[in-house]
C-alpha cells in the first residue's frame, strides 16, 4: 500500500472517528438536509454541525448543494462504495497492517542506532544498515550536485566515518557518483 493510499485511508477514518459525524452520515444517507435541520435533529448548535460537515466534506463523504442562501448536505454514496471496494478488501487491510508493522520496525531500528541526529554506530546487519542509510540519504536534496567535501560535511554532522557511509550510500544506489560529484537518487514512484 503506497503512502497516498495510507493517507487517504487515515483521512477517511479520522473523519468518521467521531460520534456526531457518524450520526450525521446516517442522517444524510436518507436525503438532503440543511445545517439548521441537522442542528435541530441532533440538538446541537449550527456552528458545531457546520464544523463536522466540513470535516466530512474534506473527506468527500458528503456532498453540498447550494439552494438560494441555504446549503443542503447529502451522503456521497459513490465515495462510500469506492472506500469499501478500494480500502476494506481483506488483502488491502493486510497490506496496510504490513506497512504499519514495517514502519514500526524501522522506527525501532532508528531509535536503537540514533541519538537525536547522531548515528551512534553503523549497523552490521544489512537490513538495519539499509534503514539507517535511508534515513541518512534524506539529509541530501534530490538531483542536487554535491562535491565529496560537501557530502563528507553532511555525513560528519551525523557520524565521523564519512568514507564508509559515503561508499555505502553509493553501493545502496541511494546516491550516485560521477567524476567526484555526488547526487541523491530520486526515490522510485509508488
């Protein structure tokens, strides 16, 4: 599951993670309602209803149709169907769980080997070293040319062994070297 899909999933789940918003979705599923009607029905203030409807609109879960000076809100059924189809299939949920587990493991590795922005030691295990190198390469801009001195200066802020880390970044294909000039390789598109 790519980063965009995870962000989309979180946006929808956050929008629905409130009792009032869930109640609003249930009500607008039966037709169009104004803010005033919804406020009276739920015994809440109009600003409160407007706030929750804004959150639901941002997640594209409700539609708004202006009628004169009034706005009518209804359920965006097509979006709910798409959510069900795209996000809540068993294999998608499994992908999301795997991504979360992977992110959690990477954070644990970084906590083990970093003290703030300082690399305590270079991991010996390949998988752990890859996590640290991925973290280190984020300190470089994509497609900017760096001299070896500039690369060393950036690496030195995090660890004294600049030669090893510089070679490892190139070997891992996170940076490329051409005639003494280094460039960060753009990450692959999801």
